[in-house]
C-alpha cells in the first residue's frame, strides 16, 4: 500500500502551537482578555477575540481601543497580524485553543457569581470538536474548573466529547486552568515576563497548556491540578488583602497617636529582609483583591471551616470608605462647616492611579456615602469621563473640569493620578483631604491627610 500524500497529514495541537499556526480564541475582551489577545497576536498567532458586547467588537475591528492603558496602535497592529473580533460563538468550531477570560464577580450576598463562566461554557459546548484545548483564566475558587466548567462542556457538546483524564477513552478535549496575573496600568514588568501558573486536568492537558503559554511567556510553572492553580491565585490576592488591611488599621492608629504612617512605612522598608512594604488607602478596588477573600471564605464554609483571619481583613478594607467620609466630615467640622450641604469634589474614581478601571473602586462607595449624608458631590477623573451603574452603585455622573477649585468646600483625593498637579490643587482649594499621601512634600494648613 502506498503512503498517504503529504497533504493528508494532520499536525498535532503541539505542532500547531510550535509553528504558531494554532487558531487561538480568547473569550472576554476586557482588562485580561484583550491584553492577552494582543500578546498572542504580537507573537504571530492568528487570534480571534470573542465578546458578547457588540460595541467592543465594533471598536476593535475598527482598530480602536476602549482602555486608556492600551494604545489603539496595538489593536491596529494586531488586525494587521490576523486578529479579528466577533460576537459569534460558532467561530469556536474553527479554533484550536479557547481561553476563557470572563468576569467572576460577587452577587448581592457577597457570594461567587459564576454565571459568566457557566453561560460561556454553554455557548462554547455546541461548537466544540475533538482535540481542542480549553483554558480557564478567570479568578475563582478551587474546584471551579472540574466541578463547574467541565460538566457543562461535557453535557452540552454535540459529539459526546469527554474531557481528557488519565483513564478516559473516546473523543477527547483538554482542559486546564491558568490564573490571570494582570495588573492594569503596570509598566515596570513586561507582560510576557510574568510567569504563568498552569494546572491541567491530566498530564496531557498540562503538557498542551505548557506548550501554549511557553510560546509567548518567559516561564511556565506547572502544578498538579486545576484546583492547585486556582488556589494559587487566591493565595496571591489574599496575601495582598491581608497586608493592606494591616496597614489600613495601623494608619488609623497612627492618626490617633499623631504619627505619620507613611514615614513609618518608608523607614521600615529599609530593612533588607523580613519586610515588604504595603500602603494604606481609601479602600480596595479592582476585580481580584476585594473579591477573592469572599470566594475563598464561601468555599471554606463547604468544608465547615471559618477563614476568620481572611474575613477580618476583608472587613477592615471594606470599612475604609467609611473612615474616609468620617475624616472628611471631621475636617469640615474643624472649619465650622457641616458635611450636609457642603460641596465636595472627589479627585479620581478609578480604583488605582493612571488606569480607567472602575471595578470595585472605593471612590464609588465614598461618593454614595457622601451623597447619603447630604453633600453635593462632583468628581474629576481624566481617565473616566462618566460613571454609570454597577453592582453596588448607580451614580450617573460625568467628570467635571478641574477648575474653580475654590468653589468647593472640600477637595477629596481618592485616586492619585500622575497627571494631577497637586501643588496647584492645594494652592487653589479651601480644604484638601488626602487619602493617598499624594501631597507628600507639600506643607499647607489646608491639607488633612487621612
């Protein structure tokens, strides 16, 4: 019998990855998915970005960026390198790899809300084919990949595909978890130099996921299971949450004693071992750090275990916006003014400096608390022109120009964007309440640091 023509040869997924010809689909064109899509595109892979938001799809295909931290030129370069955005899940049938980067927020009872994962899985499943690799990157509690994602994919696919396991036979697909490690706005670490942790459902899935991420990242760290990888991400973020809670509590003590906590931290971090500096603020924001302790606490309760230390840290951080509002009221009282009826300008509503990310931002809670106590609140943020509605707020506010500062009874610094001229802000304002130590080095009687 003669050998089959070369054209009949079907390369393996590993070979497709190694030759950068694997068709990669990334679901969720948000703060995690879009940068990842652009990274793979820049490394020569054909990439499809999938998102149910038709506005995002339209803007991306036009070569535009909707994030301040992602230049439009990067999107245009990706389009020139075979990047396409779509809202049509049928494209999954043509993909070799599907990476899921969808939100995992909390519900109104501070419990995990996995609807975006489950809905995405239900949309993927009908179009799956044998040999595909599915990777979940969304931050979640340990067990999600195996207990939530895999059963949906197995139940709703049309060709009786099963997730690969050590003893599993028949037509297979492969599943792994690799936690996202994005830090929006960070520029001191190149994205591809952030090690990727991966945990596959079985050794073959781990091997494929390792090949996928090794193709663009400098280092891949393999762990024994998806659950270990899921817990790794929670540990990273709970570590930050707990330490930030500690310095937030210490800040309040230092205020009572009359000590500058920022000076204390700067002195302490001169120790070359045994200390890592964390900084206080008006509360925690972003998708991960304020949310992950609640994911872990929820999962722990299924095992009759109370994560008291972690939950206390979450409570301390959640109370920081209330501390800011109390401090603002006290500062106004010293000047014989009531918070009720005062005009307050909030500087910065993003959860951290130099980004346009509003997720879980403490500024939004602070604005609502100020309003509830009768203050007339405006805000300025050069990166966030409008605040609409979210899980815990419905503000419907537009950013106002940063002029006429003297008309406000208080200017409240919540997010310390680099573009602000703090010297000018202090000079032109009646009262400045600073939650970020943004006015360090400036001496003036109208500054109150809280």
